[in-house]
C-alpha cells in the first residue's frame, strides 16, 4: 500500500466549523485525526444543507472526511485527565476556542507542553491569540466584513456581500494546515513543538492587497462591480450573459487583447451580426483610454448580443478553436460532469452504510508522484471510536467506560 505524506502521526481535533477543514486536510495527508466532540455530538453536525434531515448535515460530511470520533467533556476533571493522557501520544492539537479558554482548563499550549514537549497546537480564531480584538467572537461573515473582502463583492447599487462557500474558512484553514506542516518540519529538525496562531481576519485581509495598495498611494477606493473590470483608464465588461448562463471573457486593448478581439470580430462577421468591432483597423494600437465612450459602449453592446446568441459550451469550445479563450462560469452540474476533472480521477465515491448509499466527494487537494493523499473514509459517527481509543489504547474497562457515559464525561 502506498503511504500518504504524513502517515504515522496523530492529531486531536477540537475545532468547530471555524477549523474543520484544517483537520480534513491533515487527515487526507495521512494524519490520524481524532475529532473530540462533546457527549452527544458536536452541535455543528446540524449545519445545513442536509442530505435527508437535520441528522445528516452535508456540511459536516464534507468537511470531516477521514477523521475518527470520540466524545469527551473537557469541562470535567475526569474529562481533562483523559485528554491529558491522549495528549501524551499525539503530535498535533487543533483548536478554535476563544483565546484563554483552554488555559483556564489547564489545557493551554504551555500546559500541554509539560505533558508532551514536542506538541504542536494550531489555533484558528477570528482575530488571533493576542491584540485588542482577541476575545471578540467572530465568524465567516464578520471576518469577511472586517478584512475588507466583503466590500469588493456584489453589485455597486446594492449592499456588499459575503462570498458563498465559506471561502474565508477555507483559505484560513489551508493556511493553518500549512503552518502545522511547517511547524512539524521544524520539529523534525529541532525536536521543538510550537503554537501556530491563525487569524481569520488576517488571512482574509491578505487577499485585498490590490485595494490596499490603491488606497495607500492614491487614496482611492476601487468601486465594487460584479461584471466589469477596470484596467488602466477604462472599465470594460469581463462577465457576459449567454444563452444558458455566463462566460468570462476579458475585453482588453493593446497587444494583449488584440488576438482575441480580432478573432471575436471575425466570428461576429461569420454570424452576420451588426459588428462595430470591424471598424477597428489596428487592434494592437487600440487604446481604450482614447476611444470615445460612445464607441466603446457600442462595441460592448454588440459583444453582449453576440454572447447571448450562443451557449456557454459552444462559446468555450469554438472560442478555443478560434483562440478567443472565453471560459464558462460553471454551475455545480457542470463541475460534476467536467471531463478534465473526470479524466484526472478527481471524484471518489465513499460508502455511507448508515445512510444506505454512497456519496461523491473531491478525492484530493493535490496529487503527488510518490504518495497517495486521498480522501478514503466518510465522516465519523458520534463517538464511533470510543471503544478503540478508551478501551484498547487507554486500557479502560467496560465498567469504567459505562460509568463515564453515565456521568456525562464521554
């Protein structure tokens, strides 16, 4: 069997939805990631959307693949003692509590270091471990707003919008996973563990560098727009409606835009359309800053009508042949059927015996020539691994486990 990159290492995952994806990434790379849930299960198991009902959260299933599950109440003395015993044998602890919460339970980074000097604790929080906002609550929506990301999304005549699929959680968790792996690399060299501190706001703010630079030097805010893009002195449309959706195509001047503009104009002529683009005699010298606005508006209106006459698949396939290089804005059905993803084996089916079905998942975050870092198992049931870990690893008897359950500790 081919190993994954990080086979042989273990993580305890204490995160809520703020940090699910970090553990998922590590688990896909081979880390035995044990989700530590409250007795009765993590409340985030009920985040919508659902497969059938509130007990089958697709959000939970998607972001907790390849993890194991134990239940444990950290707010009890016995629960904390069991956790300390687990920490002796792990390499990573992932957490997303308010800074200071674990310290108050005597389970903070300094406490765990005394148990396991090489431990790496990765903390994912809205504003980081230090600073005036460290104790503030936060979520995807708040991080999006306070980082400046939200200001760039949506139509200009409507309020700003957050991005759809928890993109800030996703990128922050990728940063957390990277930080965890780099801390692990450092530990392999020096033997030293460390705490990795990830702030959702900071990771999100790093995406707004263009806006920050424009403000820093010009004291100007880039205006929000959902379909146009400003290059140089003029804003031109880059997102175009078509027969069955939208396509992305950049209308640009000068030598960069010349080949595609010339090819699009030829296609419009072939369709017998009214075509103000064919009045341009030298596309290489076409400067949008000097073109009269009414001419530029007429050209874009003609392009808009052209795209509306064609379906996105035709635009992308015929456009590729003609070297126009437009791309479709895919919907979920398009993504699932996309031949490139299919040919690369991007999708995998995981069995869900408790649901009596199999569900399709993305198989990997990256491909490696020497290791298989693949999604292999569905997300765990609540406490699915209690018996294995508490009885077989910690040596608790059946009577002890039953008593712990009765007392709400596991």
